[in-house]
């Protein structure tokens, strides 16, 4: 049976819902960009967020040509591969490139050598630490907000100190958090959810600029 999404145009397919994948979906949603999520083993708590946002989810493997077609690969603007496992991410990226040579493919990989190899077939590698580092550096130098341009959209990244305890959503609203830096020197939390609780600490966030 043909999927409802197979005929979509201009949307983004996000493969992998855990961690960075959910943050990407949330940012796309807040920016008004339609998306379809593929994940064969989703966390039910995360899947409920998709229902609340009205974002379709296909419970299948993104390493299947049929599942990618069901998600509307033929008309997709981009495919983001953010699985938890590098091998699955690589397989999805290579299959996507084989099926559609012209579509933009972005991957999240922990292996920099594999990332460099993928650049040879026009696959962009998402480096969360690399994206947040410039804004942290700018803030440390006291030069203000760091602008980044993603897919033609202008975003501003800045570091701020939490004025009180609460969740990121309660304190910063629709801003997309990139990283939380605990004031006590604890571990940095990369791409936290908006319901992540914080106290008086620094946060690097992004917002779209017009």
C-alpha cells in the first residue's frame, strides 16, 4: 500500500529518533519545516513528542529502500541520518545517495575518518561539538552572538547564564538548546531536551533570525 507521505515534496526525512535526532525534529518543527521520522526501535517517551507535534513516524528500517520510498524520498528536500550506531548511519547514507544522487544527505558520525570519506560523495557530517564550539568561544571572548547559516536559514547562537532553576522550556521558551555547561564543572550535556532541568548555569542556544 502506498504511504500518505510518499507523494510529499520539500520535507525532511529524519532517520533515528534518539538524542540528536529528536532535537533536529523539534528544531525543524519550530521552524515550520515538515518532516517524517523513520525509526524501527523508537523510545516510546520520545515517540509521544512526535504525536504532540503532529509529525509522522514510520516504524521501519531506514536501511530499506521501500521504507525510504514510503517516507517520500522521491520528493524530500534532505535526509538526516542520526542513528545511534555509526554502521547503521553509514548504511542509510549510502543507500540514500544510491537511490537519489541529488538529495542533500546529512549524517551524525562519531568516527571523523569515516566522515571525511563521506564528504567525497557529497554527504555533510553533523558535528554537534563543532557547531556549539564557535558560539562558546565567541561568548568567552565577549564578542557576542555567533551567526550560523543552515540550509539557507540564518541562526544565532549565544551563551547565557540561567537566572534561576527550572526547565529550559520554562526559562528560554522556544529557543533550541545546543549544550548545557554546568557551573560546577560537571559533564556538558549536548543537545538536551527542552524539559531538561537546570540551575544557575550557562546554556548555549540557537534561534532563527529573519
